[in-house]
C-alpha cells in the first residue's frame, strides 16, 4: 500500500478520514463573506475554482480575473510608471500587473516598520499552451483552412490531438477618435480548431510523437472554392478587410472576421496586433464516483495562484474582522504579498518572469515609500533577511499505474494537503529550516503537509524558488498542491485541493510573525 509521508506526525487515521468527508458546496458563502473563510470547509472553494479555470483560459484572462476580484475587496491598482512614495499607506491594499500577464498583490500592515519582513507566496500564472504565430495564414490544403500556431513550453504533444480547441487572448485596437491604442480581451465562445490524428491503418506514420510543425497544424474551417463548383461570396480580398500591409492582411480572413465580430469591431484596420492562445475548451468538472476529483486544463499552475490569491484576501478579511468597527486594514507589522509570475514554463527570463526585477522592485519601492531618507542597500538587505518565500508550484501526485517510478514514502495523495518539494540537487529551494517553518504553519492552521522527492534515477523539474531566493537571500521553500497528469492538456486534482491550499497559505499569512519569532 502506498503511503505519503505527513510532516505533521500527530495526524491520525481519523483525521484523514474526516478530511475525506464531503460537505455540501457553499458557493454563496464563499462569494458573500470572505471574513468567514477560516471557518469554511475546503469544499467551499471547489465551485469557484471550477468557474475560474473554465472562464479564464488564457494568462491575460486570469490576470484580469484576479484584478477584478482584488478590486472588489478594496485593493487599489497601482501603475509601475508612477511614483509610489506618496501613494502607499500603512494598512493599504494594492496590486499591479506587468504586461497584463503577471501580477503582484500586497498588503502593508498597519503596524509595518521599514526593515520588517515580507511574507511572500510566489507562483506562476502561465500554463502550457499554444500561441498563434505572428503570421498565421497558411495555404488552403485540399479544402482545409489551417492556422499557424507555435507550442509554448512543452505543449503540442500528441495529447493535443482530437481536442475541441478554442481561441482567445488580447487584441490591440486603435481608437478611431482618440488615436490611442488600447488592449482588449477576447475569447470565442465555441471550439474553432482541431488537430486531427492519423488513423492507425496508415501504419508507422501514425505512431509516436508527430512533427510539431508539419503534422500538428489545426484545421479551422473548410474552403472548397478552388474546385470551381460555385463562387463563394465571402471569399474576399483581405485588402477589403484591413487594407494591404495591415495586421489583418497577415491573418486568416475568417478568423479576423470572427474576432472582430466578437469584439464589435467594424474597421478591421483598427486591429493593430493580437496575442492569442489556442486552448482546450472542455470545462473543468467534477469526476469520480463521489465527485471527489477535478478534471481540468491549465491546472499547472493556475491552481496554486488561485489558492494564494484567495488566501491573501481571506487573511486580510479575517485580520480586520478581529478588531471590529468596520475597519478593513490589516493590523500586522509585515508586508503580505502574492507574486503571480508569467513565463515560468519557458524559463522565466522575460520582464514579467521570476528572473526579472518584477518582485524585487516591488519590495524595494515598498521599503522606499516608508523609510524616507533611511532607505538604502542595508535596509533592503535587512528586509530580505526578515522575509520568507513560499514557491508554490504544483507537485506530482502518486499515479497508481506507475507505482514503480515513485518513492513510496515521498508520494503525495490528492485531497490531503500541500506537498513540500525536496531535491538534493537544488532544483528546489527547500531546506531543513524552511521545512520546519512551514511545518509550524501547518500545525497552527490545522493542515497536513506531504512531501515529494523524485527517485535518484529520474530527472527533477525546476521551479521559481531557487532563482527567487538566490536573488534576494530570503528563506524559502518549494511547496505546492499535488496533481496527476502534469503537462497534459487535461489534469486531475482532488476536489478539496484548491481549498486545502487556501487554508495552508492563509495560515502562512496569519501566523508568519509569531512563527518567525520562534527561530533563532
């Protein structure tokens, strides 16, 4: 029998049994009363997570979703192009995005003093996907209209074949009256593409991983006008749509029409550019005999980002509620922060990635805003030394069909809790100190920690943890929720896992200061 190793030794069989018991979903209580999150069962976050994953298929939609959610809880949006020194206040709640594809939310405790630490949860909000090429028009192939796409990260495996694929992302549109170029989001409400597989009757050509450039090209429509049977009225020159040399001139005509129609655009030449993803349209849904699974796409790693953002909102709501009087300020003496980075799946090297100054510049500007003339390298180093970072990225759950590839005492289960990720070769940032710190968080938040480490004869993946802790010197740990089928177009988690993540991460924000004092 496979057993995962709890890092909370007093966790008993009965506690695990209680954790498995299902309670009725309570979406209304989740939406109406964030201050009661500490009493809400993990199941309360199941339906909100399903909706989030289904309704926000691209990285741009995910950032927009969290932006609206934070604003609804009193967070103020900042711009990196402005000075922050006169904008930040103690007790304030803020967020900002970079490139529309990464974001940071933070709360300055009402008792904050410069040099105090930051409690940070850093995840990545991007997921394996495919992106429309800059020039996506392809020659019609015996009646099939195709779309030029490129794989992002490890996408476009044969698992993407025969799926109902949708399209969405951001479109840059020039306002005809003001001349300003604005960014607008779009997603078509139906599957527009499919990558057809080859029947096994064709022999070896149907075996193995198909060539991603030549045999993984989606079909998006039919056009048999070349047969001369009849004229096709809608086969017009793109010069009519946008004019020669315009962006529309480089894209499939009917795709331009579909995107413009969805956005209410009359003048196709006003479309300056776009950045579109092609994604699986099947909704996230519950599965299993007792609906104890969640089957969904894009779990890695919108899951940990979701849990971290909801934990921050819940922590602030509970903190303010303890004092009464209607105050919405956090009464801690630290900065609580969630960093949702982009580009993790391709190396984190862009300006919105974790290797950039995205997170560090936020910490620096916060320190500067409250330290005045005392700000400098020494104060910033003190801040980092007093801080702690959870690198929250999904981990591997035990797969019963491949039990031989796991260490059986390092094999996390679904619906149990977050898994600490250990690696002796520094692919993760976990060490004894950071593990003990998070173990204390788990004890105070009534959570169970699991642990994952890969076998010596396998290759470990990487996270943003080592790069983030190395740049700052912060204490740090890698810990994330376990999932099955990582890097597949569809993955699987437990129905309670989003809420279990919220519970532990909220405990980290709530108890960071008191636990930090326990360590010499």
